[in-house]
C-alpha cells in the first residue's frame, strides 16, 4: 500500500479528463475524484454542453438545419446559467454570437456518412487499467468505407504556441478514443475530425498507429503516477491562475489556494 487512497485509485475508471486534470493540478484531482467534492459548473462547461446538445440533435435529425438557430436562441439560457468571467471583456456575448453564427452557417454533408454512434460511453481495459471514454461522434464515409472520429471543441483557435499545444492535446485525446473504439467495437478510425465550433472550421488528421500507441504509453505512465502520488500538491503557478480562478470546479474547496490569497 502506498497511501490511504490506494483502494480508491485501484478501483477507479480512468479517462482523458482525469489524467489531464492530474497533470495540471494533482490537488484538483484529489478533490474531484478521490474526495468527491461537489463540482461546481462553470460558463465554459455549460456552453460546451449546450453546443454538443444542439449538434447531437442535428446529427440525429431531431432538428432540421433551418430550426437550429431558433432552438439555440430559445434554450441557451436554460443550460448556460453561470456568468462568464469578466475578463476578457464581452466574453458572454462573444460566445453566444459565435454559437449563433456556427448554427446559422453549419455546413456538414450528413448524407455522405453513416452515423455509427453519438456520445456513446465505451469502457475497456488497458494493461490492467479500467478506461472509460465517450467519443462525440463516430462516422463512416459511405463512399470509401473509412471510419471517422468527429470531436467538437468550443475553444476558439488563434495563432500562437498555446493553440499548438491545445491541438496536440486534442489529438492525443482522439488517439486515446481511437484505441478504445478499435479494442471495444472493432472499428479502426482512419481520420480524426476536430470541429472548432467558434472558428467554424474542421481540422482533419489521419490516424497513425505508432502515435496512438505512444499516447497509450503516456496514458498508462500517467495513471501509474497517479496511483503512486502521495503529496497531491496544488498547482498555484502564475500560468495556472486562470484555471484556478475561473475553470476549476472544486476551487471553493481548495485550501492551498485560499491560504495563498490570505
């Protein structure tokens, strides 16, 4: 036994969000996934949830393209209930307008694809690690037969090193999902589509088996680090300040952050 949380960590299901939470802030992982503190929703999560909901209805043909903006306008405030951060100025309106613009101009040829699954929970085991994933949409090109993983992102891309890091992270998540889809469903993903909603842009990337296995190696090593962790230190660095103050769902329980403020 390494520490008092060994039993919990051994029985835990791991996913991309959990391991990246640990990489960013071990204390946030402790509060959320071990001590099970009530997670507080935030503007970014609620906006992403709502956009996914509308896109899902569109792909399932529960909403015609001509009715997307009406549904978006009428239901936005029912899901996006948290206030946007005050900085940068005008964020709330910018997000709303970007979403409206996306649904006004959505251009995806649904007739070109078979929809294999939407928001399906997939569980598998990797080297003794219980893994849970939830891919946004799996498609099959009717003409070529190739399978495509489509992942929606509400982060708005801008040019710069930070977005290069974000794209690398998004691809890593998709590679983890691609492995799970292959193992559990016997479907080999040929292409990854990352749909940047607020840019109205789809980035396409072919899958690469060696890169997928590198991602799985990273995933396994990170989970092993989590299982050996004993300090659970908070990331209070200046570069993580925005996450701490605006995004972290358990910030109200973060004693190290509260002590830093004092």
